[in-house]
């Protein structure tokens, strides 16, 4: 059977929807077929195993949250400093929250990594590659902070995103205000 990349992406999007709505335990090939309104067996033709399906989900999430090169160029055009760093972080948060479904599926994958070694290996590879790319980008853009600060921002933004996607401890404070406070508190003095 010839592979149709558009259909493959649509199936991965349906899997993201299943993860967001039902969690990892609800993610089956049949559930994806139903959500995508495809004949039974379609998903297994594109993703032969559960591992293939999960890898497809992670890859598709990466595609959907990938930065827009024009937006990155605009961010890089600002002088490096705390304000620029905060703008970069706000952009990360905006990308992650542009689709609640995608963000929830991402967190479901993170939680599933705690239960299943094969998912942990997949997520570890993805997260480490993303972290290393962030460190390299930060250095090339001349932004303040190094690997330690970037790791702190990963931890902080994961918590902020989880807070905003679920039940917030402080819904009255804007996400932008939280990002500004994190930058002020976590970046070393210039």
C-alpha cells in the first residue's frame, strides 16, 4: 500500500485527540480509526505497532509546535537581554498553548513515560534533543543564561503550562506576567 503522508498526519492528529481526551490508556489503533473516521485497520497500516503510533504522535506534536521561522527571525532581531529572553519564552508558551489538545497529548506522553520504559526512551531522546537545540539557539542568539538556566526554564515552563491547562493556582495573574517574573528571578544579573 502506498503511503499517503497527508493521511498519516491526519491519523497522528486523531491520535493526539484521543490522547488528549482519553489519556494514554485510551490510545488504540481502533480508537484512532474511529476518531479519524477511517475504516478499521487503517491506523495499523500506517503505524504497525503501538510503539510506531507513539513515535508518530511525538513526531506530529513536534511538527505542530515547531517555531515559525519568520517569528524566530523577528525575535532574533531584538537586542539580546532579559526582555528578548522573555519574548522568546512567551513565544514558546504561545506555541504550546495554541492547541490545548496538542499540549495535553504532550503531557500525556510525559506521564506515560513514567509507566513504560519504551515511551521513556522515546521521550528522553526527544526532550534531550530539544534541550540541546535550545542551548545551541540561546548561545547563537547571544541570549543571557546557559544550560543551567535553560534547564530551569524548562522545569518552570512545564509547570506553568500544566497549571494553565488544568487547574490554575493563580488564574488572575497573566501568563505573560508569570514569564516576566520567571525571567527576572531565574536569569543571572547582566
